[in-house]
């Protein structure tokens, strides 16, 4: 089956030349970006009900851009002036770079992991006496609280935003050769929108073991899997599959 169109269940990358646009040009396929889930902020009242006083924390663990946005939103709504002494522990360079939207980078104490939470652990371990706040969504990978408990640090989780299923009713009569998923939440959204979904000739691409597992638990046949040693990115996995099925 020749691949003509692909649906990516995420927002379109906010860069001029993304790997997906290069894939479109190179292989002459059409790629649509439609987020299957979206984030909604938790209001300040609900944060207070979690008994969270952000002034009591000396360090913040930021795992995503959404965590950054919502931490500073809550601080502003609570009229809390964030001290220069606050330490920031960022999951990746991308998150740390995004932090510059809110703080003067060179004037802050910022510690950065490469990509995974495990890579951030050594920095956290060196500052075990800090009181850590983890602003997160209502859906959090269990590895993060597990590892924080293992490190024996004083930490508190705050649900500052929620992951919500998007309305996909406009896709009911639309078909794609490949649908790409990046999280179990995307799989959940598919079936909440279309409980009677049948895969038929559609090829499923999934990124990460938890996403692959969630897809297979719903009876989906996952033809394209990433990351692998041969295809560390989803664009590489898609390119290989398309080339093999011309």
C-alpha cells in the first residue's frame, strides 16, 4: 500500500523546518497535525485545595513546557513574587530554554537533564536538602514519583493542569493511511471519540513502549514502532516504512 496521507495526533511543530515538513517534501506525502488531547489549566482555588503553598518550596522540577507555563501562571494568580534564589530542575534542554520566557536565565540556578528523568536525578541528589515542588498534569508517568521517593528527597506534587480528550468528531468521515500516536492518552482519545473504531487498512504508528502497549490492548495492530536502535525518531520510522511500501 502506497502511503499518501498521515495523521499526527499532536499539534504541529512550531518551527519553520521540522523533520515532518522535510518528510513531506522528500516522500511527497500529506501530513496533518490534529491533537487528540489538550491541556486545560487547573484554577488557583483547586491548587489551594491541594494544600500547596508555593512560597514554601526552594526548588521546582519542570518536566514540560506546560509545567513551566502553569507554574508561573499559578504564581502570578497567587500574587507570589518568585525569589531569585529558587532553583529550577528541568527535564531537558528544551524545557530549560523555554524557561527563558519567564526568567533571566543567567541570574537563576538552573539544572538540566538530557532527556529522561533518570538523567536529572544526579542533580537532584546533589541538592537533597531542598524542598521540591513538582507541578504536573493529572496524568504523570509513575517513574517520576517512584524515583523521587527512591532518592529520599522532600517533594510534593501539585496538579496545576489537566490532560483532556479533544473533540475529534470532524474526523468521522476522514481516513488516513497512517495514524501516529505518542501517548496512551492519544489511544484513549481515539476510542472515547469513536468507540466503534475499526482499524481496517489503516496503519498504526506508536512511539514508546507504553503507547505501543495501550494500542495493542485495544486490539490495534501496530506496524510502525519507535524508538528503536535503527529508528530513534518517529520521522525515521515513518520514512523507512514509506520507502519499504512504495
